[in-house]
């Protein structure tokens, strides 16, 4: 009887481990959150600051809440490009200098492998649902405060 209980417990642990691994395999990249302030609005978005997080971005998400988005930190200012491989929702991207100034805002379409480029050296890219920047009157030249 004792052997049966140990085997049962071991089987339960194995099943639980497989379940946790399957969940991890589906979305292995976890994101911190970052606060953004612009034109009197305060938002909290996912924050991609590692190479793995930046590579994952918003891939495979079927939808995103109205005021949800993602901030990408490239760790050093440079010209950057973004694409939409495995991204299912239309997005706009705002490229920003280290001081938070938006240098360009560009639309991006689902699954489009065309690279969308920053106009010059930037430290950040901020993705939101397509049309969000226009709807909220966020324009090139506006400054975004990152963090508290």
C-alpha cells in the first residue's frame, strides 16, 4: 500500500511538473511593468528591456486592452527597426530619444515582415494598438516621462 501511495504522489508531481513546463513553454518571457506619462495621461505598460523580451515583444497576443502596450528599451541609443513577425494585432510604434521625445510614429500591420525604422538614434520604442496615439493626440515632438 505504501508503494502505491508513493507512486501516486510521484505521478501527481510529474503531471504538475509537465503542466508547469507546458505553461512556461507557451510564454517563457515574463515582462515587468513600466509607468509612462505623456500629455497628462499616466499608463502602465509591459516593459521589454532584455534581448529575449525585445525579441518576443507582443507576438502571439490575440488582443490587447485599449490602454495597454509595450515599451522597448534598447539599452543604448541607436537607429532601430521593428517588425511584426507572429504579431496578430495592428499596432502603432512611437520611437523615442533617451529624453523621451517622440521622433516618429509609424503604423505596423499583423504578420508584416517589413522593417519599420526609427528616424535617427532612439533609446525606446513604444507600441500601442493602432490608432491609439492619434486618438489620444500624442504627436511627434511630445515628451514621454518614463518611470515615477
